[in-house]
């Protein structure tokens, strides 16, 4: 199969303040679905920076076609990154690596649906 790699860019997900409102971001990319959230997922948007507490970006990926809630846990892969701009860049890099390394898997589920 000819691999046509299409990269995900940082601008394809919301900015850090979105996640500070205790809102996850759901997306999909050519057979790979993902969920990005602040962990812990609590609304800290209006708190002073020194009161927001420690947090991480948590990203979970899984194959199409099912939603996050309807996908078995054993089909999900989770990673965490620092909750800052550098961590967000690292997370997007990891997401692209997962897409590339598991390209055939994502293409296979895409072809079915």
C-alpha cells in the first residue's frame, strides 16, 4: 500500500485555555480517532496561574469507527505530556508518530467505513 502521510498540525487542536475549562477535544485523522484533555479535568480557567495546580495533557487514540465511549479499553492507547505549549507540541508530534507507525492499521479501518 502506498503510504500517503498527512500530518496533524498544532493548529488543528484548540489552545490551552480550552482545556482549562474542563472540556476535552475530540478529533479524527484518517482512521485514527483521538481525545485530548487536561488531567485532572477540572475548570481552572478563572483561577490565578499559581492556583491552577499541576496538570498534564492526556491524549487517547483508538481506531474508527466507534466513539470514545463505545470503544473497548484494550483498543485505546494513552499518553501524557506536560500541560504547557511545549507539551502540546510534543503531544502533536506523538500523535503524528502514532499515525505513521500504525499507518496500515488506520488505513485498514478507513477502508471498512
